[in-house]
C-alpha cells in the first residue's frame, strides 16, 4: 500500500509554515514582567492539537502552551466510517496526548473549559481552576441542535445515535447494525447544511452497506435526506448502483416531505410520505459551534466569523477560532481543513508573540470517501486568504468511470493521509 511520508504530507496539505523555514523568535516585550507569553488552546482534535503542537514546536520554548482537552484519548470522527465498514478496528482511530507533552513541553490539562473571561483574558475550568492567556485558540468542534429533528433528544441518541463526534457512539452504531434481524432496515437521517464533513453521511451509508452485503445481504438502507443534493452525489450514487444495487434508497426531501417526528422507543421515523420502521438508525441533527465559543462571546448565530488571514475572531483579535466552529466560507468543515487552518493560526500567533515572520495564509483540503473495497473517491481544493473570506485557488474531484487502479490509489492515498495527519496532530 502506498503511504504518504511526512514531506509528501506537508506538500499535500499546503502548509503555510514549513518546519525548517521559520525564523528564530524574538521574545523582547512579548509579555509583561519578562514572563513567557502564554497561549491556551481549547480542544484537542485536528485543529487544536495541531495548533498547540506547532506553536510549541516552532517557538522553541519561547511560548508557553496549555492544551485543554477533557478526554485522555481522542477518537477521530474521520475514518470512523471505515471502522463501521470493517476496514479498521476501533483502537486504530484512537490517539493519546503523551507525545505532545513529552516532545514539545505542552501542558496538557484534561478538564472541561467552563467559561472564558475575555476582558481579563482567562479561562475557567470545570474543576474551578483559572488559567490566564495572552492568546486563546478555540477549536471546540460542533455541538448538536437536537431539536432540529422533531422528537430527537439527548436521551433518544442512545437508541438512534448520531455518531458525529469523537467518542463511543460509533461503536453503538456498529453493534446495532450487527444485531439487525435478517432483512432488516437501517434508516439514516443526514443533517442540513452546514455540517461537519459534508461527504461523511454518504460514506457512512456506503460502509454500512459494505458490512451488510457481507453479513445481512437482504437488509435495506433508507436515507431520508434533509437536503435536495449532497457532496459527491453522482459519485456515490454510481458506486451504490455498482456495489449495492437494490440495497440503498436515497429519498430527497421533496419526495418524503420532511422529518415530522422520530420515536426512539418504537424506532419509527415519520415523514409525509410514510412512517419508516427501523431496526437500527442514525439520526444526525443540525449543528453549531461547540458551546465554549458562545460562552466566549465570539459567535454570530451558530458559528464564529473569523478574519481569513489569521482565523482571529471578528469579535476579539486575541481569540482565534478554527475548524468546524468557524465560518471559513468555501472551506468545508473537515479534519483536513482544521489541520490546515491550525498552521495558519500557529504562524499568526507565533509571529505576534515573538516578532517572527508571518507567512501569507494558504489553506488546503481534501475529503476522501470509501465506497467499497479499493473504491476511493475524493474532492478538494487549495485556498488563500482574501480580504473578507477564504477564496478558492483551484479545486478537483474524482470522476465517474475512473479505472480500478485509480480508485485503489485514491483509497491508499487516504490511508497515507490519515497516518500523516494523526502524526502531525499527536507526535
């Protein structure tokens, strides 16, 4: 299998900052009383872990970095679909924080960030402790708007899990799929735009179909979409017809008339078209920025407006928000996007705190999806910071009719990317 090495990964990512190209920091006047400037990062996922690592690594000890993350082991949402499809085991998508502390001197605090006092530049933790900062990076990911789906709730997710955040819900989904009766029905309700990982629900549909084809071939999958179209739709539907003919029914909202109610007790999803009885279900509600962003006072509606060149919030220049929580315009809410944005944030913060060079902000993203074994597809783009938004420089997408070798190479490229990005986050 072809793997991307670290150099290839950096090139693919379009990193703003290359490891050997940074000037040495000058910390004169960076913080009061001669103390090191302090950066607090909230959220240890693709954005937060990367930002913390690059700020600490490239400042060479000139900046104190504190990473606040409640979990001691982070399970990536990206590639969790491959776990559902049987291509990975659950442990392979889990990662710890020891290397960030040991290799880069990052103070990793496993606690919840309860509030932000931007006037006094401090964060209060659930434990009651308070941490001051010179710069604050928020990478809180998403929270669910449970009431966006009538009848859905925190309690309902036990039986109808969304599996759209790092954690164990994806294991529940796999258990429920494995426990379906022969010839049973799995129902998926994807979220409305914008949401984390636009191709994700449809890769999940593909991976569940792959599992059922092998273990329950007469089962059905019904996708009751909240959107009239979705990312890579033609590619997915072509793949579904080739690999899973007759198993997957994708139903658009103008056909089913909208989700009227979900009943976790009876496992029923009611629409104008029909009431669908599910043996297993995945309900993914609408989403918003993680709660700490609103508590910090930097949201405008559900998401956080940012300045494209630095990802600093428009509400507070000392608070940077990246990844899913931000309004990045043309960039999708993906792990790749968050990792790319984190390097821009790290360079901007390091430049401001240590008076070192700040490079022009460049971003990249690729969203890979696996339809079936060795049948990988992708969509992506490179971007630059415009005056008011992040602009597309160029873009690409897989094509229908690609040969088997191309699709296999795309899948292998995604595996190399996963190895590269997780090393970039956690090593």
